DNA sequence: GTCTATACCCGGATAGAC
DNA sequence: GTCTATCCGGGTATAGAC
């Protein structure tokens, strides 16, 4: 495959066009493998095999397994953050969180991977450490803004420091998610909406659960 | 080393006396290694070397690395649960949780290991899965009882289903702990006590923080 | 029962040829 | 960019010494 009929195109349209596509393919394959077998269980060889490549070809694009993982996480996370922003601005934090939770119920394995990696990357020497540090800081600070807005607009009654509320919300979500991943019989939505009521002080949230 | 001066004691005081001690030594060594290098990073060979044993000697006592891990977790967890029970019965949930948190601030690596393993063991096929399933069920149900007692005695004002409150408390603790493990600059005690106030509805908690 | 030695297979990483 | 070949370290299974 990849016959080198044109050793070099006259218009040197960047030697990286193909590389970028390969990288995307590898990330997609890795996402599938990691989600199915976990990070530990999934091997680079399996990822390579899925694309009819050799192990070293994969390694060439991503110097290490960890680097590949970071790419996977970055790619997986970007999609959902945007809609959350819009939702919270539009209908308040409680609505945005609940919708985020419901949307995530269908990508259980992706959540598992994120949860696993967050714990693993908690040590400062882990390759994905900085990424998770930044991610949590970004999420909490974004949520802090949203909470403050809800307070100003009178949508919630809890007047505590917005940052403390935001951190507690993220913690509640992470924690209940973990319990749900371990035992899917638990009702994640019910747990989150109950916690939202208590943490935000908005008795009207129950109506959003339906 | 380990000269066998007395090949066999005259009084056959159980052939397992030595074994039990060895097992305890191995668990201690494994705890140290796992806590330092993580479960993935720590190897059985390193654990064995720390005790001047061969790899297969370790395997003899614990048939697999996972079995050893379960033993480590069981050992690490048992100590702290008892005092929590007594505290909550005596001075209420809020006090017990805060004391539990403060006591755990000093065993950061142990908490990291527990958090990591909980995420890893969330998949049903993991060797430690059942253990974590049971553990969370045990913790939540114990906390449910404590919350109900606080409600009955008028120590807290939140009248919601005790089980929902208990699950939220555990989630809050797990989640804030994770954020703290990733970024130790976060004030874990402040976060937990703020969350406790909102989840339990007891304005007097602040005084416990000091 | 307790331990050692050896070997096997799989994983990630690296070097060098095309 | 991609390959083949090789290295090293990991968990595991087996045979056998005391």
C-alpha cells in the first residue's frame, strides 16, 4: 500500500497532511480499544492491528502509550464542554448539570476511562498529570462563573462562595459517577438531582428530573 | 539468611504460624511499593526483593498480583472504619466525617491507591470488583444509619431520604479527595466542611473546623 | 508447606534498514 | 513513514529441592 508513484509532489503541500490523518485514525482506534479493554488492558499492538499497521508505526506518531492516551482524552473531552457552557448560561447550572449527566449515561466506558486516568494521573510524575490538573481547574472555574451568575439572577438560594459550591458540584458528580460505575443499579440521575437541590438550594430542580 | 536452626519445633504449633507472619510481611511490603509506585508501577519482583525473597515465594502466598492487592486494601481499610462508627454515634455525622478527613490527610499515598483501585476495579471482571462493590454498599448503608439517627435526634435539618444524603456524602468525599490528590494546594477540609453544611443542613459545623 | 530456578508469553521501548 | 528485529521487564505456570 501507499505506493510512492509521486515521490514528492511538485507543490510541497506540507509533508504532514497524511500524518495528521494517521494520527486521527490512531486516536480513534485507541479510543475504542481503551474504552473496551481499559487503559491497562488495551495494547498498542492491538490498536495497530485494528488499522493494519505495525506497532512501531503507531509509536512513530505517538512517542509513548501515555502520549497517545493524552490525545485520546483531549479528543473525547472537547465535545461535551461546549454544550454545557451554553446550557448553564441559558437555563442555569442545575439544568446544565442534569443534561450533562443524562447525556453521559450512554458513554459509560468513556467515563470509566476518564475516571481511571484521573486517579492514575494524580501523581505529579504521570504524563497526563498536568492535563488533568488544568482540566479540573478549567472545569471548576467555569462552573464557578456559572454559579455566581445563578446567584446574581436569583436562580439559587445558596449564597456561599461560588468556588466552594462549584468544587462540591464537581466532586458530587465524580463521586456519584464512581459509585454508579461500580454498581450500575444505582440511580445516578436521582442522586445527582438530590445533591443539586441541597448544594444549590433550589427546590424547583425536582421538576427537571422527570 | 533465615538459618533453619530448628527445622521443626517439637510442639507442632500449627504449620501456619510462619506463613501468617510471612503473609503479613508481604502485605506490608506490597503496601509500601504500591503506595510509592502505584499498582501498575509496582512489581512483585520489587516486593520480593525488599524482603530478600524470590518472586515465586511471594506468588506462593498470594496466587496472583490481584489477590495480593485485595489483601493490601483489606488491611489498609480496616483500621479507620471502627473509630468512624464510634464518632458518628457519639457526636454526629458531621464531626465523624471531619475527623475522618483530617486523619486521612497524612496518608495521602494510601488514599491515592484506594482511589486508583476503585476506578480500576469498577469493571465487573476486575479481581477486586466485588470487594469494592461490597465496600461502598457497606459504607453507604452504615452512613445511612448514622444520618437517620442524626435526623431523629434533631442534629441536622435536612429531612431527605437518609440513603440519598449518605451517598452524596460519600461522593463528596471521594470527589474532593480526588481533586486534592491531583492538586494538593486545594483545602480539603474547607471543601468538605462547606459541603457538609449544605448536604446536612447544619450551620453549626463551621465551629468544628477550627 | 515453603521456597528456588527456569522458562514462557506478552507488553512497551529502541535501533536501523527500506 | 513505515517496517523488521531486538531488548528488557512484567506476570504466570511448572518442576523440583528442602
